[in-house]
C-alpha cells in the first residue's frame, strides 16, 4: 500500500469535495444560510421526492442536509478514503447517532476502556437504559476483544490514539478479530490521528469518527463532528441524523471546511513540536513518565510506527510530586493556556484529574486509570522552541 493510499494529502485537504464551478465564480464556497428549500411547482416537488430531479445534493429542509455541509462531507470522505461522510453538530452527536442507527435492545457493544469519557458514558449509561449491553477491554488489547465478543455483539468502538494515554490499536488485528465474528461493525474515533497521520478505513475499519472541533477545524472556534464510511452505513446514519436533529450548521461547516484546507500543514507542525516536547520531557528529572506513541518507551510505539505517518500533537506526562505539584506546573505555564480540547493553533494544557474527572477522588481516579499527577499538553502551531521553553520554565517550580 503506497503512502498515497495510506494517508491523506495536503492537496486533498484543499481541493477534495469542492465544486469546479461556483455561483458568481467565487473561489470560496457560499454559505447556504437557510432552514428550508423551495420548489418551482408541485411537479418539481414530486420529481424530487421520487429522486428523479437529477440533483443528488438537493434538499427540502435544513435538518436533512445543506449544500455547504455536503461539500465538507465530501471532502472528509475523500480525506478518509471512504465512500461518504455525514456531518453533525458535535463529535458526540456523531457518536450518538451512529449507535442509535446501528443498535437495538439486546445488542452488545465492546468498548476499549481508554475511550473518551463521554463515549464511555454514552455506552455505559445511556445505551444501557435501552437494553444495549456492553463490555470494556483494556486499551489496545485486541486479545481481550476476542474474549469479550458474544453472539449478540454488533459494534466495537475504539480510539487510536486514545485519550489521554495515547494508546494505539493494531487495526489489522482488530479488523481480523471482528471479521471472524461476523455481523459486527467497527468504529474508530480517529480525532487524535487525523487522516493526515492515519486512515483507519485502509485497515478494514468500517466507520471513522471525528470531533471536527479539534484538528479538522483547527482554530478552537467551532463545534462539529463527522462519521465517514461505506455508503450503505452512512445513509442509515444520515437518516438517523434527520430524526435526532444533530445537524451541522452551515456556517460551522464553512469554518470547518476552511480549517481543513490547512489541516496537513498544521498537523505536520504539531507532529514535529509534540515529538520535540516528548523528548524534552522524557529527559527532565521533574517528570516521572511521558506518554507519546513516538517514544520507544510507549507501550504501543511499534504499532504506531507501523500504522501512522506522524504521532500526533498531544503529549501526556506525569509530574513528580503528584497532583498538587502538577497543578503548580500547569499554572506556571505562560504560553500554554489552561483549557479543554486540542488540535487548535494554540497550545493548550490541562490536568485530567481536575478538568475531566473533578468529581473523582484518588480512589475513583485509580479505578478509571487516571494518575492524579497526569498533565495533557495539546501543542499548537507556535514555534516548537517556544513551547519547549514554556514547559522548561514551568517545570522549574518547586514542590
């Protein structure tokens, strides 16, 4: 498999899915800021309802689709190397719609334990109320996946890399295990990887999800989500979107589409900066452990090196001195801003024990595998030397 097939390109990020000819000869796409669409006559409407009007992108109502949104959907599909994609108001709207489109009572889901906490809550709390059962397996543990699957298993949900420890899943192995079972769908949340670093569909994964709020949009100014995959599944998910109503706003779609144009450039810079940060942290006496798949010390480094072009823009590390000292380090940063999210042009820093798991004590954190002294750094596109210097001065703070 060539790199052209394995990874998305900068050219695709700029041009994929765009119309060769636009109204009024504009270079940038227009924003179809409308809630509804008109028809010339009853006969015109009837042709549309029968699918005979010859325009596959025509819509009748904004909850079912929008031309601005559709253009970005086509670009995401091409970037991921899939038949189609569907956009949503957020990444969680995307995941929720997938599960409700594909699952029913008495079905079973296998979820990797290191998935995003809201994904876990969706599966463990919300879906369980509707009679959908689940099993949790260790991060990247495909051997546990095989043992966890039952005759009622219909969906496997994983991330690669995961949040916040950046475990990578062997997608070839995962696909082989799932295909041997039959009647089971696979969904990979590839938000942290982006199609620039990894295309899960090239490994047989059916559905690829993104929180477009992160790297795809890239500027920390818009919410959105996408699911890419084969046409027959995307059509089911798009129909569910029309029922649930988690539609991507056309103005948000415009911003995401604009952000995607620089996706490759931004991710390449973030790959480089994060790698330099990870090496610096791994050599610092004030750091107990660094989690970055680009380091040979990471448990899934070999998998990441085989599957990915770059290792992403997030570095997690455990500070010596525990929770209180980690908070001092975070507070001492001047360039990195304290905030949730990742993938934008600004470097962000957070302490998961406080930002995401504030309600848990140390025992509760241990149960979900979060070290109280863990810090997650999501690098932006600033000069890498400045990001490293900011961490260096922050790590000088005394316990």
